[in-house]
C-alpha cells in the first residue's frame, strides 16, 4: 500500500535541517531578549518585569545546561550559557530597578 500523499507533507525535517532550525531559533530567541535587557539597564525601567517568571526561565536554563553537559551535547549546553547570562541580567536589573 502506498503512503498517503498528505502524510509525506507532514514528515519531520531531516536531522541536519532540524539542527539548523533549532540553532537559528535559539539565536533568534536570545536576540529577542536583548530589548528587555536594554529597557531595564539603559532605560532603568523594570516595571512589569516578573522576577518569578524570569527566575523560572533561569532555573529552566540551569537544568537544561546540566542536562546538556551530562549528555555532552554542545547544541544544548552552549545556548544555555547565554540564556543564564541573559536571564541573570534581567533578574538582577529587575531587582535593582524594580
């Protein structure tokens, strides 16, 4: 029996394409955090920034970093280093200017 044509359209990308896509999305989301950091540190405004939310993001990045190191997967732990730095900058800025 031949596969249904719609099923092939829903197929996941290859491993190589998926790694490239995930890398690009990781970089994109890191860059999207920069305006928040600039608002806090340059504009000295932290109104509405949730320490609870950003603390949860930081904790999540810490666990992902730990997991990536244990798996020896640079695609996991290297972005987490940047996430820890950016999340930390938001947390510290919100504590200082909030």
